């Protein structure tokens, strides 16, 4: 179900008019996916929304579709849910940044060979891959159940871990690309700007770390048990 929705959604994004995408999005029915069936929506669980969040994040020019879905839920979007939407899209953007960086590393040549063959560059890209995978795992673990049932602690972990990863991924991507990464003709900076904006939106790493710490200290279980229960 989620893969089919994501494929159709990708084709929809490809066909959106640049000037005003909202009429086409409205007609598609995607904006009502999270609404309850009783309210005319599809009652989509967060698990099935995750691939859509990734696809939105991968596209630098995508409109804020998840935020529009949230506005139609029939209840105010909580800060944890807004943070989770941001985290899911951050993972998609990081995956795109990783793909751009790998492609550049295997095609750009210096000193007679591709820069991706240098051990230092390979190490940096390996770190980028680790951070992106860790961020995806944290975000996907929080995309569970109905929006009204969201675990605030899981959302906090997702936003915190995605924020940490985004800082490292952006730094490595621009280090590998060099000056071309911020040039007008290259797309890298469009993705990294969005990542930096999402990193700060709805609470940065320090804000969510403090909330997680307060929650953990208020519990009677040991930290290992709390981590397993998340």
C-alpha cells in the first residue's frame, strides 16, 4: 500500500505546475490522506506516510504537503507531530544529498583520478551513509500508528537524531563538493538549506534533548529499560 502510494505521489509531484501546485494536490486527494474516514479522509497510518515524507524531502522544490495534511486533521498539530513531519522529510533530503555526493565523487577527477578513490573522501562518505541510515531508523521508528497516538518520546528521538545527522551530512557534502556545491547551477545547496531550516524548526537538538532528559528522569525504570521501551 505505502509503496503504491509513494509511486503515485512521485508521479504527481513530477506533474505539478510550478506556479500553483495546490489545485492539483487538492484534486489528487493526497491532502486528506491523514483525515479519518468518517471525515472524508483515508485514515492513513503514519507507517504509510513515511515513504511520502521521504519523497517530499528528496525534492528541493516540493511544496509543504505534509504540513497541509496536518492542517486538515481536525485537531491542532502538536509540536511532536510537526517535528516528526520535519524529521521524515529531513531523511529524504539527506538521502538525496548522499546520492548527489556519491555521484560527484565518482565523476570529479583530481590528480588524474576520481576523488572518490581517495581514502579520505571514502571515509567521509562512509560517515555520511552511517548518519543517514541512523536518522532513517530513528524517524521510521516514530512513524507508527495514528497521528493522535504519536509517541512524544519517539518523535523527540527522531527529531534529535535527524538534526544531529543533518549537521554532519551537510558538512561532508559541501566538503566533498567544494565551491561548486554553493553555485547557482548546482542543486546541493537547495537541499542543504532546507535541511538546516528543518533542523531548527519545531525545536532543535538541544530542545528535544532536554525534553527527553526530563522525561527519563521522571521515570522509575533504568535508562536501558527506557530505551528499550521507546
